[in-house]
C-alpha cells in the first residue's frame, strides 16, 4: 500500500519550478501546474505571469492542495530518495558545482565576445573620426585654393603686362564712358563750382561756433576682440546715416538720429580699409586687406554682397567714386588701380605701370571726375588723367608713408597727410606744394568740408583748421586712442570721427 501511495502521489506533488516535492503545494487554476506556494508567490509579485505558460497569473488563481502527505508535512519534511543519504547530498553538491562552473565559463566567454565587439566598435569610431577630420581639412584647403586662384590669376596677368600703362580688360574706358565723364565735368565746371562753393561758404558754420563744438555722442561699434574703427563715410544726402569699417572685418551702417545700428555688413576676411556711400542709390562700397572690394545692395531689407571685386592681388587700400556715381576706382598695395562700372561691377581697366613699383596707400577722385590722385608707398602722390590713364604729375615732398589724401571742393587744392605728422597742401594749377604743417604725431586722414573752408586732420587727436591762413580752430582729445578718420556734416554743422578705441563720435553744438 505504501509503495502504491508513493508511486501515485510523489511525482504529482513535485513543484514545477524547483522540481522538489512541494511542502505547501498550490495548483494554478489556469494551467493546472503545481507549485511550491513560496516560489510561485515570489514569481507572481515579480512578473505577474505563470513561469511555465507565460499566462497572466494572480494569487487568487492559486488553489491550495490538501493531502495526507501535506498534513504530515509539519512533522516530516519530504525528501527525494536520491538525496536521502550522504552520497546523494555529495552528488547533488557536485552537480550544482558543475553547473556553476559551466555558467561561469559561459559568462567569461560572453564577456570576451563583448570586449572584442566593443574594441572593434571603438576602432571603427576612431577611423571614422580620422576620415571626417581629413575631409574637413581637404574642404578647407579647397576653399582656400579657390580664393587664391583669382588673386594668382590677377598676379599672372599683371606680370604679363608690358612696360606701358596697360589695359587688362578688352572693354577698357570706352569713348562712351569718356563722353559721360566729360559731360559730368562740364556740369561741374569751374564757374558752376565757384558759384556752388561761394553759396556754401555763406551758409557754413562760423569759426567761433565751430570752436564751441563738443562731443555730442559716442558709440562703441565693431568687435571688442579686434578693436578699432578704421574708416567712415557720411551719407551725402541723408546725413543721419554713417558707414564705418572695422578691424573686425565688418562694415556697420549706423543711424545718428536713432543711435542704432541699421545693418552689419559681413563678408570680408580681413580688416576693412575704406567705406563709401553711393550718393543717389541704396548702395555701399567697401574695400579690405583681404584683396577684395564689395558693392553692397539691399536684399529683403538687409545689405548683402551683390558683387565681389577681386581684381587686385593685395590689400585694397581705398576706393573713390566718380562724381556721376557711375564709376568706382579702387587702389591696391599691388601697385595698381582698377576702374569699375558700378552698375555691372565690370572692371573696365586695371592700370599698372613699370614706373610705379610700390603699392598705393590711398586714392581720390578730383571733384570734376577727370583727374585721379593716388599716393604710393614711396611717399609720392601720382596724378592721373582718367580718360587716358596717363600720369600727369608726381608730387614729391613727403618723407614718410602718406596715409591720406583729399581734394578740396574748390578744385584747385589737394591736401595730404603722412605717418610722421606732416600735412601738405598742393596747388593743382602750379603743380606745387604751397603750404606745409608739422603735427609731429602720426596722422591718418584729412578731409575738407564741402565749402572748402575747413580742413579736418585725424591723428593722435582730431584737429580742425581754417584753410584760409591754416590756423587751428579747435582740437578734440576725446578719443582714447588715435583717430583713424573724420568727415564734416553739411555746412560743417557737425563732425564725425572714428578711432582705434572702437568708437564713432559726433562733435557739434
């Protein structure tokens, strides 16, 4: 009877999870599997599923099993026959040890595989990074090469030029352009100019008033990491607008009335050497040490680089606009000047000469537009006939680098300043120097007001002289660093100046 009892009950009472005979057996009502209550309840609270069938299972789905065996369990703990003796216990320990060893081996193997995969992934990432770095470098080199090509071509063409003044553009300054220039000059003839200048002289501010001018406002412009405002221009008709060029490679259009920046013109790769407003069109010109000039025009309310003038192979030191507003001349440290058609941005002519080996430092159109003056690094001012591009005269006399030149609106006088602090006045009728002043401090710019009554000189300070008698009207020491440029407002009613101290200042009453 006992034999039969063991045969029928013992296998049925084994827990489906542990394989041991259950001390407190329960049956799953869903699957019919028998479990040890302790184990299955842990499983339910951990996963909520039956470990055998993966069905959802709750403690309510478990039914306790009552049996004769069960009732005696508190007294006798059932044990599988195999584990009854010491050899059986040793064998089960041996089996467990083997299982643990196998599992450890498997884990080590897995760890090794994962390590190898990780090493391979890291190697791939490293290789990818190297490839990306190489590609970025190649892209940058290609970009640099592309920007060099234009300047190299310009140099090559310059070398090929024969001894005489050479036309580098087939179009040249055509008879049609010359006719237009002569028509403009006729309109601005001596008589008309005299009348205009006389009228302006009546309305221009008096020296006593000018002597009372003080700083009206000061505006830090451009980047502080590369401080310095290097050049400026006042709009000829809308006197609230000022454009400045900075050491930070940008040009800025500023409104004097609202005291706000209207737009920042970003394109140049190096410092901006000169800026210029077009008198009638919404156009701005700038030239830079990166070897380019730019014609800026509005697009969707913002100024964008409409045309990049890349005919020079070195610093473009300055630009000057023909009185008609149709033609622009740029001068460069590559010892050439270029004549552009503003509307098409076509370089009509690049003018070089075997006799001029040093680069230009500044350039200016005569008020009638038929004569061009350019100063070169050998401290000489060259006067050209724009129609024929022939050199008319050389003005020698400066001992240091000429940093600025300007024609008086009366049409007879040219002023020049140099880095040793010398100011010279030249008479275009006699082609001679008729007045020299020494400031003993490096000077950077000279400007006349439209009536030709006053002359502003920018250096360590800003000074204004009366052209008649060349007496000092007033000197302003408001800038903390050297003044780089200065311009008179209409009727000399105010003066604008820029400085290496990063400010644009306005002086007036």
